[in-house]
């Protein structure tokens, strides 16, 4: 809005002195910078590795390689048996391979261990609805 100011704003901004760019006191080689980044990333490395394994299991599931996905999920859960995301993926694999009772048990346990996650509740409701057990769905 040009009329709101007694001067054109683009001229004022261009006339303002630019602050000098702060300079680093030390200059690090690209190798040293890479090492610093690697060390800084270590804190995020373990969750990132877990995310990669979750993504791999999900990719295998999407590709229809359910046996391989189950093998990877079970191997992961041997080291991290409480991981809710992998437990959920395992439940989905169980459901997709016709192991409905095991899937129900997995999702039910997840609703107790991680009640903040809506997906296990949703999957239980869908399973019960598909079995015409509508009375169980609201209790989930």
C-alpha cells in the first residue's frame, strides 16, 4: 500500500545498510564438517534405522512379499519386542495371511500397550464389522 507511507517502501529498503555477514572464527575442511555432522546425527541414527526397517517391512508388504515381511518383522521384534509400529505391521501381515485370531490378539494387545494409537482400534473395529460382530466394535 503505497499511500500509507510518506515514501516508497522499496526505496527505503534498498537504502538501508546491509549488515555484514557474520564470519566463522574457524574454517573446517569438508571432511571435518562431515565428521561433525555424522557425530551430531548419531542421536538420530537409531530411530532412523528403525524407521528404515519399518519402511522395508511396509515395502515388502506392498509388494505382496508377506512371508519375507513377516520374517523381517519378527527378527526386528526379537531385539525390540515393545516397538508399537512393528507390532502393528506384524498384525497387518497376520491379517493379510489369514491369521485373523493372531491379528486380533496383536491389535488388542497394542490397544492396551499404546492406547494413544488409533490404528489398532480401527483395525479391530474393521475385523469385527467384517464378522458381523458389531457389538464388539464399540468396545474397542
